[in-house]
C-alpha cells in the first residue's frame, strides 16, 4: 500500500477503530459489573452450547435469585418458551409460544441450536428425537426449555450439570421400547410376532 492510499483509507478505517475501542470499553464495564455475580454466570457455561457471552446475557436477563419461581415450569412459562394453552370447547386452537423477553428467548434459542450440534450430548439426542416427530422448530424450543430447566436447578440447588449422554433415551426400559416399535410396525401395516433370541 502506498502512502497516498493509506491517507485515503484513514478516514474509512477510523470509525471501525472507534467501534472496536467502544466495544472493548463495554466488555471491560460488563466484566466489572458481573464480577460479583461470577458464581451465577459460571453455571451457564457448564451447559453444552453456552458460551461466555450467552451466559452473561442470561444472567443479566434472568438474575440469580430463583426463589421467586416455585418450580422450573414457572420459570419456563415466565420466559415464554412453553406452548400456549389455547383451548375452547375441547378444541385446541393454537400452541404458538408467546413473545416474552426478546433478549432471553433469543439467547436461549441460539444456545439450543449450538447444543443440538454438540456431538455426544443429551441435548443433541433430545433434539433429534423430537425433530423426527414434531419438526425442528418445536424440537429447538424443547431443547431451550431443557437448558433453562438445568439452569434453574443449578442456580437454586447449587447442583452441577451432569450430561445424561446420547444413549439416555435408548437405555430406558426395554419393554417400553419394544412396545413402541411393535406399535410403529403395526401402524405401517405389519403383523409382528416377537420371538426372544436364545442367549
């Protein structure tokens, strides 16, 4: 780059440098404000798909006091990531989720997408299991609700996050799994006769 080109590019690069400096000041201020609440930010980062920025956003939106929510279901309803109960005369009209907090809901959904791509995790297995039956949008909301449920228990009880693993759903009772698979084959029009293998 020649000297005249550098002179011409200077005014164009100055706003970018100013934005980077402003971003650094905001990050430093956020770190100073969140320093006393580091114990409430750390549990967020133990979950798959949650980075430091998402943890700080979740802490700022949600706070650290879970005593105001009697259960995790109340927290999920407050965050508006549960299906709406819109029923009249026995007919279910809508299950769309409510608008709720745009910052918290957006952060949770982004974390859920990242968790659904984390290999070997319970949240990924949950996403694929629900997506096969209900579609990706409902599956991602369910994963976001699972993340928020884990956060609730970690902040309220002080428990650590323990991933159940990708085989959690497969390791449930063999009888239930057998009945489910037989029913699926019957729905497809097949008669099934079960014969146990000799061990």
